[in-house]
C-alpha cells in the first residue's frame, strides 16, 4: 500500500475514532444524587470554630470511638471531647500533649448520640502549630505523607 | 476489600503490649497444626499478576512517618519453589520504581498457605500467601517497615497484546491525591484495540466530595510496553480518567493498575464489561457488597446486602458500617429501610443506589456494572470516600452445611495502624464452634510480623443465611482481642466480612479452596 494511502486511512480512522469519542463524550452525563446532608461526624469546613482551653486528659488510643487520640479540653463553656486522629501522626510531628497544657484548636463540633465531639483541623500549643486535616476535612493521618514535596521523602532503609 | 481500604489509627496499648508479648495467658499456646490438603509447590506454576497496597514507613524531615504505598507486578513460578523471573512497579513516598526480580523463592504447604520472597536490585521483600486455587490467591507483605495486602491471578500470556484489550471495561481505583486527600474513582471506558480509548465516563470522590459523572479528559490511551516488558510480563502504560498508570494484564478480561505519578498514589483494577445494554432490569436478584475507605474521622468499612427487583426498587436491605469504631447497623433498632436504584440512560452500566433508614438516615452509592451479577461500588455520602464490589448473591438458603469446607482469606484494616492478615479458614457444618483457622499477619505500628497464629470461634448463621451473620474469631494470642465480624455470604464459595469492633476497623473476604 502506498504510504500516502496508508496515512489517509490512518487519518480517516483517527478522525472516525475522534468523532465516535465525541459522540459518546458529548452525551448527556447521568444524574447523580446531590450532595447529601451531612451525617454525624462528617467534617463540614463551613462550620469551623476556634476553641481554647486546658487539657484535662490526653488519651493516645481511646476506647471510645472515633478511634484515635482524644483529649478532654476544659473550655469556658465546659469540658469537651476533642478528636485528633492518629496519635502516631502527632508523634511523627513531634507534637506532644499533656494534662495542663493550654491549647487552641480549629475545627468542627459534631453532635452524636454519645455527646459532642470536636473534630480538629489545626491544633496549636505554645508556639507550635500542627495541621491535622486537609482543607477538605480529610485526616492527614489517613492521607499520610504523600505530599511531602520539598521535604524529599525517603523510604526507610530496606528493600523496595 | 478494594485496594483502597488502607488507613489509620487506634487499638489500645494493651493490644500492642500483647502482640509484643506474643503467646501468653489463658489459652495454651501450641505449635501450628500440620497442614492438611492437596496443595504443594506444584500448584504455583506459571506467570501471575499481583496488586497490593498498604503502608510504608517514610522518612523526610522530622520523624519517620507512615505513608500509603502500592505495588503491582508479575512473577513466574516454576512449580518447584523458584521464582524464575518477574517485574514490579512500586509507588513509594521516595518515588515510583520499576524493578526486575531475580533469584526469588516460594513455598506452599498442603493447606495452600505459603511464603514468597521477591528479590530485586534493592533487596528482598517478603510475603505470606494463601492459594484459593492453582490460578489465584491472596497475599500480605510481611516486612518490618512495609505492610500491604492484595491478590494475584495467573496471567494468560496470549493476552499480552494491545489487540487483546478490546471492548468495554469497568474500573475502580483509589488512593491518595497530591493535595493530599483520599480519592476513589470508578467508571468505564471503551477500548477499541491497538491502544485507543474512544470514550470514558467516571465518578470521582475526593475526601467525600463526589464529582458527579464526568467524561474522560483528553489523552486516554493504553499501550503495552515495547521494550520487552509488554510481551514478557504483560506490562503497559495507560491514561485512564486523567491518571497515568502502569498496568499488568491478567487476561483479556482483567487489568491491574498502579498509578505512576510520584506525587500521588493510586491502584485498582479494570474488568471487561459484558457487551449488553444495561437497564434497570439488569439488576434483578439479591446482591452483597463490601466497601472500604475513609471518612472524616478515619477508616471506614461497610458490608451489606439488598434485593433489586429489576424495576428500580430495593428491598431486604441490610448494612453494617464501621466508621472509625462507630458501628451503624441497618435496619436500625426500631427503624425500617426502603431503597431505590437507577441505571443510567445509554446502557453503559452506570447507576445509583439509595436507601433510607427511618432512624439512621440516607445512604447514597454509585455503581458501574461489569455484568448483571457484578459491579464496582462507591459510597458517596458526605465526607466518605469508600469503594468496593457488589456481587449477585445466591438465593439461598446459606447454612453451616453449605459453607462447610476450606477457604483462603485476606483481611485488612486499622487498629493502632494498618494491619494485614492472610490465612486459611476451615468451616464445619456444626452449629457451635464451627470455625478454625490459621493466619500470618503484619502489625505495622508494632513493627511486628506474626506467623502461624491459630484462631477459632463460632460462625453463627441466621436463617436464611443471606443476611447478616456473625463470625467471632479468637486467636491463640490470649490478649489479642477477638475479632467480631458480620459475615455476608455471597454464595457458598465467597463470604464478605466486616469487623464490628469499636477499636478496630477491618474488612476482608474469604474464598473457597478446592
């Protein structure tokens, strides 16, 4: 087959495929359920507040859900249960908490059948500040350190 | 459980202490039983594609910290304990690498359990495996700073061709974005052979915010490697739903996907879609489902079942959801559940499922049908990123007698940190203490690996057996808390498990061995 003919055929099929793709891609996209109302303990960033208080107790691994680190914070409005996510994430970032510490937390208060839980996005103690959640409300202890970026993450020694 | 179910936190220090202490306490530790069965090294013979995801320990500035990672590849077993070749792609926090296997080994005992050691230029990684047959098995990594779990299937080398990948494919992949947020993506595309993708639709869910159905961005393709890796290992590269993947061909009906953008980490699978025009009538049976992912508060795992009537209505809806230790059961106490589903116009197999419990609220899901009996499934409730599988369920009844036999299993979850389990479960037809098993597992937080840990307990079937049943597994590690699962039988050969303990989120599946 002549090269020119071959090119034409390939070109024809390319255009055809493009048209086919456009036909399908241009179809009306299916409806999906609208964003459902927030469930209990869903992090709604629009409801963020700032709370300050004194740590009454800190538990790295609470037996009470949500699993993870909790602290009981004495605030002007009373004691509240504060959920921090994985204790290991705090440790990896050299952020320690102890009874008597004064802390400031940014997050969302959520009502559950077991009481109110404050879900933290940012915690500050003294001059130290640690972000625990993304702006979308996902725990960084879940999302992990994938975006270490300029920190040039390295795998620990060992085989890959 | 989909490859997306790797996440996070808890379990009391008691557990860690007990794991460290290993055997002790009330139960008398005994050596592992002599394996029985018909498996041997000869059963692992040929070329197998694998995919797993998990947690690695990653160092940068500051203290080492856990990070999500995933690996996919191909190994060739000679039937005599040797891995004669292979290749893998691994997406780590330090980058994405393609590594060739040399001088590797494996061993299979009579019960189908075994070990696999894969050596590449950086060293050796170690795995525990359980064969469900000579063509498939489950796998868990058992290295100190790397834990992961997944599956492997024998490859059909005749399908190592761009022309073999043709028709509609449904996919499900999940992982971590560069932002970093959890993301699940499900959808379908048309491969026309020769590496061309002509159309694609997907639904993404980033940190619990669903995208709605979207068309593929421009640039979709798939292409088998031309450097020899394509013909030798079935490896290729693809652009699916805007993400770049390395893929490994299992056969013309199944691809294993690993995201190769080092700023993010994704993995999943694509399945050939039955070539029919899907409608609401396509869903006309009972279905069981299993999902895993994350919510605002940490890891989440969900299992359940429903009956679809072929006309858009869902009945007999049951669900067990463990959201970071908060367990929701449907129907809730005193509540009733009603539901509906839709299948998208156009026949491509996308659709939605929605049900409302009068006490617990409404649950939203999206699916893409692989066939009328199989789909990928994604939860889209607010701030939940979770996905998995939906399988047509037997009409039943399911009983201890129908389930009696040997099964391979893999569980993955989070207590203090990620934990991955692989082993064998034996069920008898007795109604009492009818479940025994043996397993290997990796506790990432403790940096400890456990081998030949036995367990037993009752699997309590509630007639007709197609709804929620209970499996309580108590191990020989006396201070390791028993695992309490809700078990949804897909049929007599497959069971989905979701843990309902408050201090652990775990899910997995068991598959009958021959």
